[in-house]
């Protein structure tokens, strides 16, 4: 593989992709559990009495995954472009060297690819909305269309432009919203055409763990970000307080997921399901996160935080996979 091809793969940042689809996987899996119970008994485990179609439309989660991956790759390209032009990616930065920073990819090339990726992602979002909602739910379709445009805007404006919100400490809020509730509860509505408010707990879990990844990234880059005026949350509150925020984020995520899995366990126990305890399986993903918190608490060198990003991202993805496994057994 030549250097340019490797540079484009690096710019897409493959290690961020499992985290980006975790919410879709989690929301889809619990949607399938609701669907299975509703189909068998005209009673959804979490929603109560509902009416569902005769078959589960797998195209909806597939298109949602494609759209989400497109948004994440778009965000990564835009981040490389925005930070490269602003000089945020420089020799003092601790993380891996970015493509515009290295000079392998020119800003004009990256800008063209950002436009192309935006168009392809938008088309994927339209396909997702049409397959799920069709013409029967016009107002909801328009709402999701606006949401899709907002997601593309958020992916680009994180670091691009004079008013990039990532430079004002708002990145954490946008990551929480789009990776958490929009992802988990949004896909559930697209699949079942109903809002399940109990899913607010796992959506908070995924959102907070995604924020934890960003917070780690910003703690790692605190010194260089402060010099170039990138006012992330750690820059604003300092490293010690950023660590406290990190502990709170991960522990709150655990509590929310514990509460949700208990609700699944209780419902299964009422139905005399002999596998009801398997509902707690996703909590195993938090074991490496508890070890991770100890590592962060003892950390004194920002460069050593870089491997921790991967641990949190993969643990979140692992939680989503364990949710799929647990539901396959419970169903």
C-alpha cells in the first residue's frame, strides 16, 4: 500500500469507528427484543401493547450503520482539515501525526473529499429515512432529515471555521447528544415507529462513554490546545478537575446501564425466563473500564493517556456486542 493510501486510511481514523456505531448496535438490539415479544404476544417487553409488522426490517439498522460510519469518517476528515489549517496539529501535539500536518494530503484535497463524503452520507441518510418511514410518516421524515443535516453540520463544524464549537468547549455536548440519545433512541424509533423512554438509560451510557473518549483526548492534548487557543473542557477546568469529570462520566454510565439491565432482568424474571440473569451480561464491559479509571487517576504524563482512548472506545463497543448476545439468548 502506497503512502498516500495509508494517509487517507489514517485520516479516516479506523480506531474511532467501533465507538461511533455502538449506539446503533445497542438501540437495534433492544429494538429487536421489543419486536420479538410484540410479534409473539402482541406485548412488547419494554413498551407495553404495540402493533408491529410481520418481519424485522434489517435494512434499517444496516443503513443506519452505513450513515453513522459516514458521519464519523466525515468528522475525522473535517477534524484533520480544521486543526491542520488552524495550526492546532503541530510538533507539540502528543497524539499521532495528522495527514495535513504531515503534508502528505493538501488542504484542497481534503476539502474536496469532505464535500464528497458529506454528499454520500446525506444520500445514505435519505435512503435510511425512506426505507424506515416512507411517505406514511411525512412530518417525522422531515424531522429526521433535519436531524441528518444537523449531524453533518456538527461533524464538520467541530473544528472547521472561525466559530468551530470544538474550540469553545462544546464538543462534549454534541458528542453526548449524537452518540447517545440520537443514536440509541433514534434507531429504535426508526425500527418500531414508537418511542421507548426506558432507552434513555442506555443512551446516556453510550453518550457518556463517548464523552469520556473525547475527554481523554483533550486531557492528552491539554498543553498544546491551551497554546493555540483551543478551549476544551480540560483547558477550561484544568487537568485535576478533568480527571474528576472523567471518573463521574464513567461511573454514571455504569449506574445507568445497571439500572436498565435490571429492568430487563426483572421483566424476564416475571415471565419466568430461566435465562433472565443473562440480561446483566453487558455489564462485563465495565470491568476493563474500572481498571482504566485507576490508570487515569495515577497518570502524570499526558502521552500515556493515548492508549486509554482505545480501551474506552473498545469497551463501549464490547458492551454493545454483549447486549446483542444477551438479547439473542433471552429472545
